[in-house]
DNA sequence: ATTGCCTATGCAACTCGTTGCATAGCAGGA
DNA sequence: TCCTGCTATGCAACGAGTTGCATAGGCAAT
């Protein structure tokens, strides 16, 4: 279970409320680790009970109060312990790949618009990554350790999107060829 | 929920027992959709109750009996319905990426051997994919629709592994540079 | 001889993750 | 004015997924 650890890393990079964490998971972190606000609130409460994080109530005007969490010493040492354990290879749940193989038993042409939709989504995400890179890392020669590591993870995201985009174009070409060969 | 659909596709490609399906999920399918034998047995029973699959008991000598499942008409039409629904973008749970960002708050050098382990795993998987491609698709000019689609998914797997391999080399270079810059 | 692994299925208990809903004040547009 | 959407947190119920264990015969190696 790594949601705790992902939250700890995010809080070490910057303290924040459950709501803010949920938004971070929708953005930068969310593309290599997803979580809903429900999970995050639940885990934060458990982590607070375990002394991994400390909470501070912050009153705001014009908005509901919030609880700002920050990583505690116990959380930091738990993170260090976890870093020394081996992790499993990443699990992939690639529903679209299942659909592509399923198309053999139905109409391959019917899948084209769906694949195009995914292609466009990945293209948009790649653009957002590249834009975020420009904004957050304007000078790549002057990064501290934390930023270096954030940037190498971002590079992974960028390469993943580029690769996926090229693959989805390949998938589209294949589907179009099959649709032309055997019109239903 | 797509485990049902992944199982249906696998059974349409070839009927098999729960055990055999579990092994297929460990191999080809398993890299874009994971499932344990527990899940598979449970879902198969539900699918049988819903008339999506039909089971046939097969006695074997020297081995326990097995129940060979095959996709039924109702399952096939359920699959066709599902193909026409949009799917969510794939979810990624990339624990190693969390660790890389976590390394900023501990010792980056301590992560090197872990990343090397992952790198070697991905290299081995890429080799297995390429070997499987040679074996299962010796003549790329003579494929039926089902094989065309299997192959385009395999190409995706191969490209994913290549990209991951290159990225992990980038990560290793970054970690080594950080370790040299600031020795702990 | 015993140990360990492979085939083949399954139960029980648990944790993880999702979905729907609820509260509640404020801001902005039709 | 009403409706939608944002900030901020939370409960309850459900479904998905994991882990540990159990059975049970056969096969291969130590």
C-alpha cells in the first residue's frame, strides 16, 4: 500500500489540506497515482492517529475552515523504511487494450472513434505536461535535489504520453486497414 | 469493471479452465490486466450464473478434473454492448515514481539498486515479448483480424517496455549524478 | 523418504477503492 | 432569481482486489 507514502511525499514537498491533496492527485501526481478525496480523507485520519502527520485547523473567511496537514517525524521515518523495501512492478489496467482485442469478435471499425477520443486525451495531457515543464522548470541547470527528482518523473510522464500517442496512431491505422479490408 | 470482459475475450480467443485463464493473465494478458486466480474463479461463477459462459467438466488422469469454460451467446452480446460504451483512460499506479520523488527526503543513492532491479525486470520482459512475437507471429503479412489486433496490442507492450527502459536509464543517471554531487 | 513444486479449485476474512449523498456558504452567469 | 460550480469535509454502503489457508494427487529432485 503506497497511498500513505504518496501523501507523505506530497506533504513533504508542501503541506496542505485533504482537499488540496485531492487536487494535486488530480494533477501532477494523479497521472502515476490516482486517489479520490474519500480515500485521501480516510487515510489522512489514520495517518494522524498514527502520528505520521500533524494537522492544524485554519480558519478562512468566505470559505469553509480547513485542516492543513504536514508530515511529522514518524511519517518521515516510515517513508525512509518504505524506501528500503523492494516494491512490486507497477500494475497496469489498460481497458482500451482489452477492447482492442475484443474488437476481433465484433466490428473493428466501431472502435475507431473511441480510440480517437483516447488519442486526443493523451495529446492534451502531453501538451499540459510540456506547458507545466516550461512553467515549473524554466532553468534546468539550476535545480535542487527535490526538483531534479520531480523533473525526472515528469520526463517519464512526457515520454509515456509520447509513446502512447504514437501507439494509438498505430492502432488507428490498423483498425482503418481492417475496416477497409473487410467492410461489415 | 472490465475483468469480465477481459475473461470473455480470452475465452473467445480460446476456451479454458479458471486455472488456465489465471496463467494467461500471468503471461500475455497479465501485463495490461492483472488478476489473481481468486478473482477469476469468483467472476467465472458469476458469469456462468448469468449465462455469459458455459462450463464443461473434463476428467483428466493424473491430474484433478477441470471445468473448461467457453463464451456463450449472451456473453458475446454483453461484450458487444461494452465495446460501444466509452471507457475511462487507463489508471496507472506507479509505485516506483512515488519512491523516486520520496528519495529527495532521504538518500537518493539508496534507491539506485532498486531502480536497477526494475530496469532488469523490464529488460527481461521486453526480451520475452520480442521472443513471443517471433514465435507467435512468424509471418506478419498473413494475419487474420484476431491476430492483427493481438499484434497491435503486443506492439504497444513492446514500445512501453522500450520507453520504460530508456526512462529508467535516465533515472539511474540522475540518481548517480545526485549521489556524486552531494555524497551523504 | 521427504521436500518442494505443479495442477486445479475453493472458502473466509480482510483491505482498498468507488459511488452516492449530505452539509454549507460564497461567487458568477442566464 | 435560480442554477451551477467551487471550497471543504464527511458518512454509509457497496464492489473490487488481496492474502492466507485448505484439499489432494502426481511428479521430480535431494
